[in-house]
C-alpha cells in the first residue's frame, strides 16, 4: 500500500513538473502577418524583425468567423487550412516553442 501511494505521489510530481516546464518554454510574438502559407506564417514585429513560425495540424487558429469556416469546410469534407483564416496584413499573436531548431506555433490568434 505504501509503495502504491509513493508511486502515485511520484507520478503526480513528475506530471506537474513536466507541465510547468512546458509552460516556461512557450513564448509569444505579436505583429502583422507578412506572409502566410499552409505550413508557415511570417510575422513582422514592431521593431521590423520578421519571425517565421511553422504551422502543423496541431496548431490552433483563433479568429472571428473561424468556427464558421471550419464548419463549412467539414460539411464539404475539405480540410481547413491556415490560409483560409489568416491573411496578410492582419495583426496576430503567436504562441510558440522552439522544436528542432524551428519556432513551432501552437496557437495563432488574429487580433
């Protein structure tokens, strides 16, 4: 019984530590969309620096009307692509983390 409790406590500690470590590695960038493609988005920040983020199927895209576009695409059995929602010139906030030398976007939010 003691062994089970100790293992359960250890598992909770490791899980909590992993979640905290993940939060520390998530960063944000704000700016205007310079270019957008199915697998990437380039954002120019206030200082004029360009940031290119990789986009994957796991990337969450949040924009006004986005859920309607997703619904319409699902009705037509078409995949929804980031280029259907995010357009050049829009202001965005990107949550990202560095993975394999690239900045991988976990969320792109149109402001």
